[in-house]
C-alpha cells in the first residue's frame, strides 16, 4: 500500500502564493470571505517572523493544506449514513470493501476524500480538524465540505498536484513515503518534520524541511496544541435533517434544503455565542 506525502522545503519557499492561486483556479475555490465564517481555502501560505529563536533570527513561511492524516479526526465525526464502498489500488488492481460515511481515508493511497453527493454540508468535519484545513463551500446547489484532495484526479492522469506543478521554486515535493527511493522518503530521512504536539498526534502526512531556526518558528506558531471539541449540536442537527434532505432531494429541492440546513447550523452557533 502507498501513503502519499507532501514535503515542503522551507529553504526553497519564497512565499509567492502561486501554489494557493493554482489550487483556487484548479478547483474553483470561492474567492472573498465573510469575516463571520471559516476561511474558504484548500491551500494557504502564511508569513512567519521575523522572530528570534534559539537558533537565531527566523523569517519563513507556513504553506498549509489538508494533511491526509494517518488517523484523521474529520472521518470519525461525519454524521452521514455509512455505505459500502469498493476501493481499487491503481497500481495493482487489488480491491477492498469498506463501510464509510461521506468522508474517508483511502486504504490504498492514504488520501482523505469527500463524497460530495452524500456530504450533508454540516461542517462537523471542519470543526474536528485541528489544522483548520476544511471549510464548507456554500456556492453550489447545496453546501458541501471541501479541502485539499492531493489532486487525486490529476494523479490518476499521471500529473502532479496543481500546487506542486506550479511552485516556481520546486519547494513542494510529492510522492509515496512507502517507496524508499522516492524523494519524499529521502526528505524524511534527512529530517522533514510533522507539525504535531503532545495533544495532537494524528499522523499528518504533510511534512516540513528547513533550517533549525525556521522549523522552530513554524512549530511554535503553527502546530496545534489541542484537539478541537466536537460540536455535538451540529452533529445532532445534521443527523436530524438527513431524512428531510433526502425527501427534498427526491423532490428536486436539494439546494433549498442545504441552504436551510446551513442557516439552522449558523443560528445554533450564534445562540451558543450569546
């Protein structure tokens, strides 16, 4: 089995945002942002520093995306009804059946994916991600969770992820960490790190390589220190509206049902803040 990994070489990254722009263009990520909502993004670049570290003055960047974790917190909280799904290994043709909700971890390539047809748009998965790598896209017919997919559609065509192909500095390295001859495996041997803390150990598969001072600043500013608490009201509401959403879908009113769901969830959040 494979485990796709992305390594970001901070020694090469120039903070140009070409990766984030390419991702938006490739996957029609909404532009603009309502200040009351979560960032609408699959891919981002944050500027860090200048700041003093134990190893000297650091000025670097935090290019982030979904980590396709070994133990993804987003998968367990999805309230969509589970169905049996058959997965196929692109390399060997071997198949495996699993019972999954609307988001899952692929058993053959290690990526975490979303079934947009069955996603309820409730945002429970986005709440559960300690890295803030998911959002709810409300621009379509109905609200749907969205995030980086490691561009699996492009991989199937023999292409690199859009952000990797676009990076002008070759700072993004992508491949199978279980292949000892891959570039990512070699980077890990050289010391590429995961952004993990004692409280957040879910095996992120985006890793970072760079100078000690830059890795120290990245760790201090960008590693999550706590696991988010599940929004139980959000999950309960999503479960309660599943039958209503199915009825609306049968009547061709899915867009309206989805909008009402999101409106109800936002009202719940507003009430909890008062």
